[in-house]
């Protein structure tokens, strides 16, 4: 079982807040005081020299957290100014109390007009988890003013304007330097556009009792690189190649031979015992020259695949497959084989054109947002607005495990909690990375992992190898082949000690 960090949606976060308040004898202000104190300590750790602090406060409890921080900063001798919208008077008793305490220290509260005052630090306590639609009017203007300011920005709980559940950014949103989450991490900050805006993340648990979590289910689970140490165990001393399964990599139409080569290499580096490749004849020489461990066969018709399909444990289909006659014929043969499938690239595009298709149990689909959009008949923007929802919609439609690639890759299967990959970097946004992922997942599946586990571990292994490679030379210019030696190292637990 993978070690994970539980992510909680807005509904659960509010329930936990309510339970924590009950544990504190019904004192909502005490929880707010803890949040504001944690935020002030965060500001002191990261910006100890900041003398001029502007706190942008909204009307709810997020704003109340900001008022507590503002009071503590004022008491510490900082020059503090609270800015709020004219229409934003405090709407909860706890937030009003925090506002009153700040005023009692002669704190300054100003109404936003068109710009923010000079500052060494801006604290965003405007909306937190309380907004899931696009900010309008003065609220949008205030967020825009925060973003054009030269000072660093600390957001409390969630940068204002980001949907805490989906990571969608429907309109203006604060671009945070750092975000301090309270009590629990939120799923929306770990996938999609939000990852560009959240800055660095910290979590303040606020010393709440562990009993408040009983009966409240997490939304999803964040998978971090350390989790690999617990699942990729050493092999038995008497292991043989048959124990690690046989992968058939299917693809590489004219002009796309490199894709299937990368897939095969990744399958080998991720530990498959045997790797067959079915591709165009023109690619055989280059493939064997680069990777003689792969067993390559030129195929032109579905009949040419019969032997390879029969002996395969897993078929990885799609890299460089194309959507012409050759690709369609081979894809049909793979579907009809009844073997465990990992489908990517053009295999997904071909799947999107078929109606009422029945996939073998345990099939794994690995779409990027564009391919996901074709599978669901919607726009890429629709996919990105709710990546979790999209992944589950594909899983439900095709009865498969889905790996929705991108920033914060989401792994979904109907009836299970989603996994979110907490690794990877923008340097991996380059052609060929998906071909590697297909091979890695297929190799793990061939080694006996259930489909969902193979998808989670494979995506995490792939992303972690990308991060490892990026540390050696940077993200720009990162190539898929740079990951291959890292895949081998990270796939062996002894190398992780």
C-alpha cells in the first residue's frame, strides 16, 4: 500500500472546522486565533525583515485569520495596514471580534480604491476556500492590485480566486509566493492551473484533536516520492525473467519509430522480464542497435501479431501508432486479444472514435488533457476545470483505470479514492514523456501489480525520475531519455536508502 497524504475538499474542511470548534468548547475564535498566529509565525520565518505589511481581509473567517495576523504584527512593532472592500464588513462573530481587537490596538483599516499602499509583504486573507466562482467588480480589481504589487504574497489557506476542490481558476486569482493551508491540505492546490499560482505550500495543523477526523473521508490522496520505498521491494534471490512478466509494445508507424523505442526502453528499465516490440520494418534496425535487449518484430497485418499477443502478459499500445489503416488494424488486434492493456497516444484517439467498446478488465488509459477531451467529447478547457471529475468520468465510461496526465496527474478508478501525483516538473512537458510512462506502467503491471496500483506507482516513479533528472542540469532541455537511468535507480529500493 502506498504511503499517502490525505487531501480534503471544502465540505470536509468545513466539517473539520466545525468539529474542531466543538472540541474547543464552541469557541470559534480560538481556532481563528491559532490560524492567525500560525500565519504570523509563517510570515516571520520567511520574511523576518518585512516592516510594512498590508493585509487584505475579506468578510468571512479567512478575513478574520488576517485580522489576527495583523494584530500580532502590529504588537510586534510592524507598520500594518488592513485593506478591505467597502462592501466587506465582517460577517461572522469570530471575524468581527478579530477585527475589533485589531481596531482596539489602533490598527488602520482602509477601504480599497484602486491601488495598494507600499509594502514589504502582502497577506491575502480575502476569500480562502469561500469562493468557487470568478471574482467580479471591486473584488477582481483588488486581486489584480495584489498581483501587480512588487511585494511577496502570503495567501492564507487558499489563494483567493482558486477553487479549493478542483484547482480551477475561473477568473482573477492571487498569484501567491507562499500559501499556508490550515488543518488539512486541499485537493485543488495539487493539480491543474492552481499549481502555477499557489507558490510554495505549508500546512499548519492548528493542534486540533485527531478525533475530529473520524468518519470524514478524504477527497483524494497525494502520492509523494517517499512512497516508492514501501512498495518496490527487492526481488527474491531465485527470481527468473518469467517472474517479471512479458510486455508487448505496439506502435511506431512511419516517422514515429522513436516513440515505441522509448516505450520499450522504459519497460525494460522499470523491470519487465521480457519486452517484445511490434513495429514497422523500417524501425527494426535502429531499435536493435539502440536496445538489443528488446525482441523486435516487423508487423504489417494483424496476423503478424498473433505469436507476440499470445505470449504477452501486458500490451502497451499507442506510442507512435498513428491513426491510419496500419494503426487501426493493430489496435483492433490488441483490443481483441483479451490481454491486459495500457493505452496511450493514438490508441486513445482511436478508442475515442469507437462506440460501445468493451475493454479488458484492468485496462489502463493514460490521456493528456487533449486526449481526455476527445474521449469525453468535450473541450480541453472543460477537462482542466475539473481534472478529478474528468478522470472519473473517463473511468466510468470505459470501465478502466485512468491516468490523467499534466500538472498534478490524477489516477482514478470507479469506486476508489483518486491518487494525485505529488512529483513532476514543467521540463517533462516534451514529446516522448508519455511514451516512457506507458512503458513504465506496463512493466509494473506485468510484474503482478493490480491495475490501479501499477498506474499510481508507475506515474509516481516516472514523475520522480523526471524531478531527479531536472536536478541535474535544470528543467529546460530535459529529454525523455534522460529519465531512463533514473527509472532504474528509483525502481530499486536499495538505491533509495
